[in-house]
């Protein structure tokens, strides 16, 4: 009887391990399929799969950022911001999330909320965001009437300015 009980426990352990692996596989597969739908232009299907992955407890900043960008693309700014904020709770140095929130505020002409905490934080976290943030940052400073800061940033980065405006 003890042998039967031990074999049953071993079988149960194997099943539970297999079950966990299958659940992980299905969760990962949801993300893969969501990305495929997005690439094919099926944004609503992609959104539903990303949301299903989120509700199933999958935590990964890469695809969460994809979901936030998708929400932004669909005009769901509050949902996008909520996802960006979840990402920042996981990693407060995630430049893409700071940049994404800044862009959301920029879309809504809320420049005071975009500049200090987010455009600048994105640049601090990853210097490569400077070039992509430059025009938005300069425009936001201009809209806020921060002519001195706009002047400083423009003069400080005049090679970038001449490279950009030289092409016009």
C-alpha cells in the first residue's frame, strides 16, 4: 500500500510540474499571438490578448510597454498611463515608460507634467532618449514659456540643432 501511495505522489508531482509548464507555455504563447495580431493590424485582438496576459499575472516590462503603446495608439491614454506606471513600479529607471508618459501628457497639452518628471527622467535613465526627446522637450519648454531653459538646451546642443535644421 505504501508503494502505491508513493507512486501516486510521484505521478501527482509530475503532473503538477507538467501543468505549471503548460500554463507558462500558454501565457507566453498569448504574448506571441498578441504580437502577431498587432503586426497584422488586428489591434483589438492584440489588445484583448495582452489584457488577458496581464490579468493572468504575467509580469514582464517588455510586453507591458507594448500594451501601453497599443493603448496610446488606440487613444486610451488613461489605460496607457496606468500600464506605464505599473512598469515604473517594477523598474523606476525604465526610460521607455517615462518617455511614454511624457508623450501622453504632450498629446493632452499638459507640458508641465511632461517635462520635469518624465522627459528629463527618460534622458537621465537612458541618454539615447535625448535625441528622440529633444524636439518634444524644446516644444514643451516653449509652451511653458521657459525661454531661458529652451535657450540653454538649444545652445548646449547646437551640433544636434544644426544637424536637424541643416537638413530642412
